[in-house]
């Protein structure tokens, strides 16, 4: 698992003051404004908007960038620049996405950049790869539909998680990034089948819709990193057109490794070993799937989710970020919190690992 932290590139944004005022006039707007991005000696005409949900109200904004001329930026047509403002370590998202890649789960690439806006340093950002058509092409994957789970209605249930009323649509909680109306039909069928296949038939029927092996690996990743809302959002769905099977791709994993998405401390045993959504409950209700999940998780707890493996990577990222934290106008006042985070995360890994090993008996 490459840490990708040897150097931090600098990105320089230039936005006309008039366009910048328009951008700032409505933080909830998804409308893009024209801008220019310079990276090394290359210049790109782009369009830029704010991104995120609760993060839009924070002092340090996150951005969505579309490339217009040239259309291609290192194989991408759009990228996300995340402020990671609520994570005192700044590294949870990257550490999580790298961890998922070590599990052989499709995961967007993430790297840190130093962002300047109209000549002013705006701090450290996380450049996130977009999960889109280019994402599939870079990995030589078959084309297929991609959906973003953009709110907690994406819980694989027929019920709204907030009021437990029946959802008005089986597509509630999802936003199609790539695909057609026919693909919407496949997703509706998936949600319907998850909730209506009889228990006696579930094991042999669900494999026609979900890549079970990859789902169990994804589940192990969510459970280890303890993304407490990662079961009902913070993922993308990809339907492989060659197999017809859905698989999940992690997204926005800053609320992990012992902290919530608001940056608050979380007990290491907050998320149970069985996870938490309708699909997971039904899959783990099948003894063969549950046994396979236990085998996968046992191996991960011995080889990949360990203090010995992860602590050096955490230290490497910390040492790379620290000089720039001192210059980041939004984070430099929190330097003491930043300095305490590696120890906090390592302690979480140790405690979480022990807890999950103790809970393996629940998967018998």
C-alpha cells in the first residue's frame, strides 16, 4: 500500500474577483464559476464550485473542479479538493482509502496538495479522484453504472431511516453519476430483492445481484476503520456491466479511526462487528457468508489492520504534513491537536483490533 506522500505538489487557483464573489454569494449552490488552475508549468481552464454538505458552512471550503481546456488532467476530467477541516489529523480520509486498496477494494486515489487562491495560501488539501467513467478506464474495468450514496436513504432498506416511513422511491438516497434509465431499473431491482427475497432463498439469489466476496471485504474495511455512517452513505455503487453485479466503493472517510465526521472522539467499540444496514444483516444471516466474513476479517486483523503495519505509515504522513500545518491559516492554531493525533489513532487501532478479535465469536 503506497503512502503517496513523497512530495506535496502546489496547486494555484486564479478566480476573477467577480466570479469569486458569485461563488461566495451562495455556499449551497452547485453552479460552477470559471477559473484557472496551474500545476507545475501547466495551466488549465476549469470550472469550480463548493462541494460537500455540512462542510460548506465551515471556514475552510472544499471544492469540485471540472477541467475544460484541456479536458484531461492526469487522466481525470474532474477532481475534488477536500479541506479535511474537521479532522484534526488531516490524514484519516487518505489513510482509509489506502487501507481499502490494500483489501483489494476499488477506492479513489488520494494525495495531499498545497492550495493557493489568487496568491494567498489556503492550506493543505486532499486531492480526491472522482468515481466516474475515467475512474473505470484507469483501472481497465468494464463500463457500468455508478451511483453516489449521497444521504442516509441509501441504507438498502424500503424504509426511511429518519422516520421509518416507506420511501417514496427505491432510488432514494442515490444520485446517478454514470449510466442510463435502464441502470436505474437494475438498482431498483437490487433494493427490492434485498428486502423481499425469502430467507430460504436469499443465499442463492443475492449472488445474482451483489459481488459477495467484494462486499464482505468492503464490510471488513468499514468495520475496521469504524465509519459509523459508512453503511448508509459515504459510498458509491458500481454495477459491472460484464458480470451484472454491484460492488461498493468507499467515499468521504474522514469520520474514521476513532473520530466522528464532526471530529469528536468515538469509543473504539462503537460500531459492532456485524456492521449496520439491511443488506449486511441479510448477508450475515446466511451461515456460509458469515463464515467467509469471519475468515476474511481474521486474516485482515492479523496482517493489514495492525499497529505494526499502520503506525509507520501514519508517522510518514504526519512528518510530511507537519511543516505545512504551521503555515495553514485554518489549522496552525490547532497544532497541539494535530501533534497528538498519531498516538490517538495508533491507540484506536490497537484497541479496535483487540475488540474485533474478541467479537469474532459473534460470527459463528
